[in-house]
């Protein structure tokens, strides 16, 4: 099974046991540049999970290029702590790599003691909102020596491979791009000059490491920034890297400031594998593919189709460090999914907070949150099979408790089915796949189409009840909410009913906006039809593009607050609003809906009233906890815990983490 994924590969003189790599991802587990136990526990758990490579990083080569949030290898004091980590990773059976990092103009002044960041040219950064100072020749040589010094320390610390970052818009990318490199000396202008900084840095690192130590580079397959380097440029750049002495090339997507989604669900699985193939065609060294490679089937197909020689599983191994072991053992259905929500990882990094995982309560808490076999098992009844109840049931069973899970619906999942209904959100249904498999593996006794009642509880006589009864839609105090034109967002998302040409959505939070996209998507061209029409040149591409975003329904969103989408994560909000724009959804903020009558919606904005007739008015005004069952259990005198939305309206991570912790607490 997965014969390509689990075949060995040799890079330089290093033989890897498989083609799976965990790439460098910011974790923010310390603010002093030093390795600590939280980092060590995180990396060792992923090393034990079976990946061929685990890359530690980003690791700064100097303070100005990395600041307070990155690990550092800028001096010899870092060698001993990293040595202990690399030995532990090797003992676990993986090859430890390190990524050497310098942000250049992407450094935030607040993270570098309010110093001015530096770059190849003083070009304003849309990412940091700061203009860097231009690097002089001394700066250039100092940074290159810092990279070489970092490489030498990494080798002494026991890392099998050293990776130089030249992607995402960081320093080397800035020298390569004509947008950010406007120099007139030997480091700017022509292609040869713009690649000079990278070439010299690679050669200095190679000299520091010697010929037999693995040296790789991570590059953008396309900057996805107008006027910067494209995939055609990337192929030429990759050839330069190979000639300069790298042993492998790690290909990812574009810059942080691109307007093309790089990580969220909108990017199809394996959507940037073609960038790796483009580089692979240009060089003879092994090539890594990156971004949204979620399942073993995805990874195997990329290798089988020749897109790349290795695959990066970044957020995927945060979600489940045992992904490689489970895949190799034929247990792919038991892999905790990464659904590309970005809420626990990318959103956290962008706000300067430590990384966790929405779907994996142990990520970042490997030492603290340990499931131990209990000496005295309890009989546990879990009421509700939404994400909180599912996690509680599976975790309690893993700890050895006797668990029965009851769900009044015909299927597990709860609100996951609603959350995964809008376009590009279907990955959320992978949680259902995972919990189905884990219910079977842990022997949880599942009872569907069964409502928990007082009689059932008395009959079961549990030692403890975990209540996960969820939430119900909140009906706003608007005159006419019982109008025949009114329908709830939950009903729309679950049943996908026929809707008319003009639809209003009342509520501009995440649910309202996602519902608006769901409705606006009705009647647009499917990806398969788009491919067909383009392949056969059946229509003008401009007309095809228009029909991709022009469907059967026009949507208007009404939001009382001054901004819509306040509960949407930072890293995905811009994608959501870009899609709202593409689908021509009219979002009216600071607008209070007054009444609904025969489909005529009346509102107030800036002291003025307006009205318009809609075919349907969709209520998406939030939800409220359901607490009927918890009150019942309390009245029966049975020990109980509440998890998920019935405890307080939250996000998926609140339910999953709450369910996990509730199960652990059974042993206390």
C-alpha cells in the first residue's frame, strides 16, 4: 500500500526511509529564541510518527532577520540544546533537518526592538506596512556569514540536512524579485545579478558544511504577486540553485502578500503540485511538493504521477503526527484530518500566539495532555454526537472507560454537516470520517436515532454523563420572522432547497457570510464544465469566467454591526470577502432589519429606511445553547459534564478540546 510514498530515497549521501517530510512551520512556543520543552515535545512526537524528515524551524541566523518569535541558531549557545533534540529525533527513526531563516523586509519592527528591517531596496512592504533600509555591501556579507555560521552550527548540532529559506517573500525572495530589488549594483538589475545573493549564500553554506552534508533550499514555485517571479522564472532560478550546490529543492507557493490563496480550503488538495513538477522538469536533484497534501491517496498520486520526489505534510502532521504510521499500516481512515481551517495554526501565528490545532487537542500540549489507561473504568454515557461529544466519547474509550454514545439524529457529526456545506468547506466532513473510524476502533457503543431521556438514563445507570446537546438557531426580535418567505440558515445549509432570484441573509457573521456564498454559488459553472469549455475552446474565456461567479440567485446580506465577519479568522477573512466580491454579494453593514412582510424586508441605515422584496429571507443571526438535557441530568442527581455549544457558543476547537478535557477529567 502506498508503495511510492513509503519507498526510500537518497539525497546526497543521506538515505531517507520514506518520501514524507514535515516542513518548517512557525510555532511560537518561545519568545526568547531558545529551544524549550514545548518545542522538543512537539518535534519528538512528530518524529515518532514515522515521517522521513522533520524540519525544525524557522530558525533565525541573526536577530534582525528573525526577531523575538523565531528560534535562533545565531550563536554557539544553541548547539547543545539542538543536539539533544536531534539525537532524540534520530532515536525515533527520523532525519532531523533545520531551516535557516531571515525575513529581510518582512521583519516586524516591534519584534526586533523597534529597529528598521533591511532588504535589498527601500521598497514599502504591504505585509509589514514598513519601508526597510537598503542593505549595503557590509550588510550583505554579514548576513551571508550568518547563514554559513548557522549551517555550521546546525551540522555540529546533529542535523542531517540544512535548508535555506528562499520563499514566501523573505530575504532571498526579495533579492530575486524585480519588485523588491531595485538595486543598480552587482546584486540588482539582471537575472544574474538578482540571483547573486542567493548563489553566494548557498556556496558559503556548502563550504561550511562540506560536500557530503545535505543542503536544500525552499523556494516559491510562483510568487503569485503581479510583476514578480512566475513559474517560468522559478524554473530558471531552480537551475541556478542546483548549479550553486543544493542537493534538493523544496517547492511551495507564493508570498505572504499574494492575493491568491495559499493554504485555506479554497486551494484544492495538491493544488500547487504543478509548481513542483515545473521545477522538477528543470533540475536533476530531488524536488519536494507542498501545500494542501492531505491524505495518503493525495500524496501517493503526486509521487506516482511524477510531480515530485517527496511530499511535505505540514499542518497535516500537526493535526495527526501518526499520519505516516497509520497510512503505512492501512489505517488511513483513522488519521485525524487537517481541514485547512487555519484557525489554530496560521491565524495564531499572524496574531503572535502559540500554535495549536482545532482538531487535535494534544498539538502543542504533548506533555500535558496524555491519555492514560485508567485503573477503575467508569460507565460513561455521552449524549450528542457533534464534535464535542464525539471527541469525549473516543477519548474516554481510549482511556479504558465503558462508553455509550447516543445521538437523536440518523448520523453523527452535528453542526459539522452545516459547517461543511458551503463551497470549499467540504473538508470539514473529514472529521465525520475520522470519528466513524475511531468509534469502531475504540468499541464505543453508538446509538443513532435515539434521544436521551430520563428513563434511558435510569436504565443505563451511568457513572457519569457527558452532555453535548449542542445549540439551536437564535431567532432575532424582528417583526415578521414568521413570514412565509423566512427560512433558517441551518435549513438552507442542510437541505439545499430551491431559492428564488433574490435572497436576503439577515446576519453578517461567519455563518451568514458562508450561507451567502452557498446561495450565490447556485447555478454557477462547475469545475468540470469550466475545464471542458476551456479544453475545447468552446467559449470566450472571459465569458466562462463570468459564468463561474454568476449563478441563479442574487444575495444581499444585512448586518447590524459596522463590520461583517468579525468572527472570521484573519488568514481566511480576506479570502471570504474576496469571494463575496466575486459573487457580487451585497453586504450592508450598520443596517438594522425592522420588519419582514410578504417577502418585503424593511431596514434602517444611517437614520434612513429602505425596503425591498425578496423571494426568501434567510435568518443567520447566530445560535444559543440548548440546555434541556443538562437540566434534566442535574435533576436526576447523576454526575455530569457539559461540552460544546450547550456550555457556551464557540468554535469547533472549543467543542473538540472541551470534549477531550472532559474525558481526561473522568480519571481525576
